[in-house]
C-alpha cells in the first residue's frame, strides 16, 4: 500500500479564526494541487481551537518534497503569519491500514 498522511496540529495567532487560516491558505492549496502525489487536504478545528491540517499523498517522499517547498518556495505565503509557530507538531506517516 502506498499512501502517506501529512498531519500538522497547530494553534493560530491570538485573535484569528479558522476562517482567517483557511483564507490565508489559498496559495498553499494551489501549490498542493500542483504537487506530484497529492491526493486531498482537510483542515479541522477542535473545540479547544486546535487546528489539524491533514494532507494525503501517494507516498511519504511526495509529502516530504512538498513540505520542503512550503517552507522555501512558499515562504512568502500569508498563512505563515497566522500560525503560532511554537505550537506546531508536524509529521508525515505511512498509512498501514485503510478501509475503502
């Protein structure tokens, strides 16, 4: 099975909402759609305000390559200013089981 999930949890800068975060991600969404191996993306918000950003990839290598570009090629994206960077937990993990 070749699939990996990029999972990032974070909190937003004080005063911002998940709507602000989603809006600031428009250029990142466009970037992701162009990346080899991209499958889909979901952004969630828990009751405590924690944001979880999940991206599905064909492989962990695809996810790592794209993530590198987000920090370099997309360094000027407005999304970076919405994130409390001290709260970020980022990982890319291979999927070991799924039910279609």
